[in-house]
């Protein structure tokens, strides 16, 4: 217990410096600003704002990135409530009842409850990280190359299994991501792979290009394909104060949502989406009058929003303790840490405690900032939402391009981003999700390195992955997950094929 | 027997993955394979590449067996103009300067939107140029060349 207090005080002493507070605020602000824009989710937001952090020292950079992440989630809920457009996939659920509340003139309380619920979830999440972080990191020190490889396999498999859409196409996207990550100079042999004689490629493909191209440009082009009819609830925001009844009705959902979110957050995959959907289903089942759901039931906002923030918070745990990213957002964080010269893993906690605990403390500070500062700024976000998309999107493209350019002061990254934009556009059109590709891209070189090392140590014995207990355990879980997902699909598809041929 | 494509999405995706996987796998053949103990640079990419080809082929075959909704039709204008604006920026920024690249990007991209209003685009380009100058040149002091004559 005293250790926990010691760690947290170290963390807060770092987080509460004027400089870090300012960076936290800038992150929250920019994150909310971009997150509010419809069609731009947290991944795209972080990808776009990432280059800003490159010039900062590591601790403020990561603090700002965390702020951007929460800001983007918060912005996403704001858009969901006011415009019925989910700013990100987990806000889809908030749209259902949140938007209805908005139409009834109760957008204010909806926004307030969303913020308060998220804050509660964030606090719980921070405490959990602080409590379980150190023991998990200690466990990770037992890991050898084989364990790391198997863990990455498990991470990739779970990320795919829990995502929506075609499983096999998602696996293909992971493989392509791994391949793209390999482009560049091979550390072992010094040979430049797939560089096509272009010197910029011999250092590898910048992940900013991939992220901005697939998530930024790809999404913008897809957005432009759809129509531009949006009914905005902006004139009816009114007072932000929730009533006593609101608060009482939200308490249960907030606590339950936080619990659900915490569990889902630690598992690899699209934790925030599943967390918010499960919370909505749970609350609807538990409600005395389920028919209110879909027409503006505040539990339909309180539960999912808390679940989604709890999941967002706890999803940092595998990253900060084991060094493994469990989703596209965490993949970006890994990229950012690598660029800052920090190798993510359990050693971060021991070698750079002020960075580690400072970041955790500032996650909580960021949650607090979002409640205190952003709620009064609602008016500003509302004005922002009134700007027609056709005026906004060129500006977004511009900032993406400048961001990509500033990585190496070279147009090569911009060209690459453009190419990935085309790729991302067609890939999603054909039902292939970009998230798994980004995850594979970040893990590619790491997986290869660990595979090589494991094989070297075991002298070519490939069964080493199964003879070492932890590694074996993880691979078994991975295979198990694949089986339980593939089986129903095979049965379903066999049924479809049989049905078709019976015509 | 005429094969009917039941899922255009899977058909296209399958071909795409076969192509990408194949390119990487064949590209790997120019590097040494090494052994399982000392993996050469071609080892991992070959496995991944051929794996992608195999899975891509499965997706391709599936496209004849399982129905799926049609992909939304490609709208060429937003696609081409957004990408053109990005490429133009990349081409211009070092020679013509940041401001020139900004103006070209904003106007080209705006052409890709729903309704193009020339006055609106020009005002937007000017405002964006001022914002860009203020943030990147004045506030952050980054070494960007601003104009062709800078």
C-alpha cells in the first residue's frame, strides 16, 4: 500500500508541473477538437497529431498523446449526442439514446453524464493500472524471446477475433501489415529489404505515412462518398446540469459499465466497442422499463460511456507493463515511444519510473481536465460542428500532409501517405479492416526479431514455443480463440452454400 | 459451368491479397534464406508472403461461394482529387514553398467535395495559409521554405 502511494506521489509530482499540465491540456483540447469532427476517430486523430509530439521530450510527448486519446474519445461522444454521427466506433451506442435525449432538449445533461461517467471510469482505471502494473511487469521479466513471440501471436489473433467483419480478410491485413513493417534494412544481415533502390525506403516505411494514409485520407475519401445531410442538435443544448433523478438513474450503469470496460480493456481487440455495446445490452436487460431504451434513456448513455472510457484506460496496461500493443491506438503509442527512443516493455517501469508513473498520473489529470474544461467549451465545439464538411476536410488533409512532411522534412512520407490513402480506401471498400494492418505493421520487426532469437537459442528447435510453459499457454489460447470463431463461420457458410445450391 | 461472382468484395480483396503476397514472396527470393537456426533476411517475409497468397486465394474462392452485398460504387472525383491534392503538396512544398503548396492543396481538395464554390475555396486557402504561417513558421519556428522565392 505504501508502495502504491509512493508511486502515485512520484507520478503526480511529474504530472502536476506547469509544463506537463499545459501539454496535457493542449493534448485534451486538440484531441477533442479533431475528435469532434465527424468521420475522424481516435486513431486518425492521434495519427494526425502525432508529429506535433516529436519535438518534445519523451514524458510531455506521451502525456500529450494520452490527452489526445481521451480528448478524441470525448469529442466522439459529443458528436454522437449532438449530431447522431459517431465520431468513433464505440460512440455508435451513445448515438442511440444520446441523440434522442438531444432532440428532447436534454443534450446538456446527456453530455454532462457522459463526462462524469467517463471520469469515474477513468479514476478506477488509473487505480487499477497503479495496483496491477508492477506485479504484471515483474511477470514480464520472466519472458524470453519465445514468450514474446507467442504473446504477439496471441495479441494479433485476439485483435482479429474480437473485431467485426471477415476474419480471414482481417488475418490477411495483419500479414500485409507484418510484411510492410519488414520493409527496410534487416538488422541481422544489413541487407536492405524491399527498398526498390529508393534510399528513403531503406529506413523502412514511416508508420505516420501508413497511419495517416489509411486512417486519415482513406476515411476522408469514404466520407466524401456519402451524403452531407446532418441535423445538428446545436440549438437545444441548454443547461448542462443533470437532475437528481438523472444522477440516481446513472449511478448503477456507471459502476457496471466501468466494471465491464475494465475487463474488456485488458483483452486485446477492439475493447472499447465491445465494452460499450455490452454495457448497453446489460443496462437494457436490467432496466425496469426496457422500452425506454432507444428513446432517450439516460442509462443508455451513462453505462456505455463509462465502459468505453474504462476500456480505453485499462487497454494501456498490456502496453505499459508488457510492451505489447493490443489495438490500433496502442500501436500508434508504441510507434511514438519508439520514435522518442523508448523501447516499450517492462523495463520502462524500472528504468524510467518518472516517465511511467508521470504518465499514469497525468491520465487521471487528463480525465479531470476533460470534465472541468471541456464542458464549458461545449459552445465552441457546437460552433465547430456547424462548419460544413466541404470546408473542413481540405484543412484536415493539409494538416495531415504537413505532419507527414515534418517527420523527415521530406516529401517522401507525404507521397507514401497518399499511396496508403488509396490502398486504405479500396481495402475498406472491399471489407478489409485497416486496424489489424497497423497492428501487424508495428509488431512486424519485433516478431521477426523474437522469432529469430528464439530459434537461435533453441538451436533450430521449433517446438520450443510449445515446450516453454508460458509460451505454450499463450499459443493454445490463440488456437482456441481461432477455433471458436472459425467454427460457427464454417457452419454458417456451409449452410449458406447448401442453401444456395438447393435452388 | 459459368461461375458467378457472389461477392465482389471478396473477389477484389482476394486478388489484391494474392498480388501483394506474391510480390513480397517473389521479392524475398533475391535475399538469402538462411536456415531455421540462423534465419536469413528472406525467411520471415517468404513465410508471410506465401501465407498471404494462400489466404488470399481462399478469400478469392469464397467470392464464388458466399453472397455478400455489393461494394459501394467508387466515386472517382473525391478519390482522385484528394490524392491529387496530397501529391501536389508533396511535389510543390520543397520547391514552391509551404504557402504555395497549401493554396494548391486546399483548392484541389475542395474540388473533390460535394459542391465547389470558388470564392469559398479561395477564402479558405487564404485563411489556411495564414494559419499555417502563424503556427508553423511563427509559433513553432520550423524550417519551412514559404514561397518560391524564399
